[in-house]
């Protein structure tokens, strides 16, 4: 653990933890990234407790998290990423200091790593925000009420031909292959269908 008491190593660990945390927020549900972020937070906390910390820089880093989250989770506007990235650049560079309050981290290392991290997070967040702003390619709920043809027997699962496409489908009652079916609702990407009364069976 003593290696983390080197300000340059502690700085790199802190920045890596920030990247992992950002990825966990931007792309949740991976599991591994979240675990690595937690481990990184523990190591970073150890370094922060045992090294001489500039608490003003730490406050800047913490405050910078809020516009980042606001941009990604609420507003969806890239402009709110700017103050967060500035906070990362300034806060991480001046976080570890000597007894005379001069930066303890190599300034070239600090500027290079912080700048690269800021650009990487900016590009990734911007792409995700742009993707989130795109309209859905297809609104599957418009299929409710439409008539299709069962390509397989349908009960717990099956396949329906509708609008020149094959869809996964299920039904509360068994429907034979070739029967005309009506979409009654959509469950995710699965169509819930019922047999059309009097509908013909085609093969």
C-alpha cells in the first residue's frame, strides 16, 4: 500500500478511479466496471487520508460531479459537461500538495493525464447524449391492433409475420401456425397476440 503514498501514483489511481466511475454512470449494468470503481475508490481514499491534501482542490472535484450528473441524467445538454471537466482538470492537478502547498504531482504528468481524461470523458459523454437524443428507430407500440400471421405455433413463445417482418410473440391460448392473429399489446420486443375470431389458417 505504500506505493500509493507516492503522490504521482496516487494521482494516477485517482484519475483511473474517476474514469471507471464515469463509465459506471455512463454505461451501467456491466458489473465488472462497478466493482473496479469501488476498489479504486478504496485505494484513492487510503491515499487521500495518508497524503497531504489540498481540501480546496478536493472540494472542486466533488462539486464538479454535480454538473456531470446533471448533464447526463437530467438536462441532456453537453454544455453542463464543461464546468465538470474544468473541475477535474484543476482539482486533480492541485489535489496532492507538499508541506509548503506547492503541487506534489509532477506538473507535466498532471496536465497530460488530466487533459487526456477530460477529453476522453467529454467525447464519450457527448456520444451518449447524442445517442439518447435520437428518436427511436421504430415505435413497436404502433403494432397494437394490427393483424399478422402466426408462422409457428404460439403459446409461451412463437413467431408472427407482420408488416414484412418476423416478430417474437406469445399468447395466453395456443394458436396454431398459419392462423391470423391480432396484436393486443407489446411486452418489450415481444408481441402479445390473440387469434382473430373466424380468421383463416394458411400454410
